[in-house]
């Protein structure tokens, strides 16, 4: 577990700017517990009133893919052309955007 010099775990902070938008990663914060992490995130990342929602996630709980292995991870999906509707004929009667 990643911890600060105080022994507090590291939390990743996500902010939703306004209703209907996605949460975006804005940074990291050290805190003793999740409630404190939300308070610290509010103080650090929403000083100007931006944001309607805050998520904090323990950094140790996040599992990420290795960018160096992106080819092996994502390449198989490119071989499945049936997942991409580029070869279907659309009847003239159907209006498209």
C-alpha cells in the first residue's frame, strides 16, 4: 500500500464538474480514511466551487494495464471486424444522422 510519511494511504481523486458529465481524475491526496480524503479533496481540488461530486478511491485498489503491453492487450479486438458495423448495408428507407 502506498503511504505518506504520516502513514496515511494515498487516494486518487475524481471530480464531476456538473451533473451529466463524467467524473475526471484530478489528482491524489493522502488521508487517514475515506471521509477525510473527501474533505481534503474538496479543499484542494474544488476551491473555486467547481464540482458537484467527488469520488476518492484508495490507490492500492486500482489495477491498471501496462502501457508497454497495449499491443497484446488490445490487438485481438481489432481482428473481430464483426464488432464494427462498417460492412453492413443500410436500406435507403432508414434515415441516418
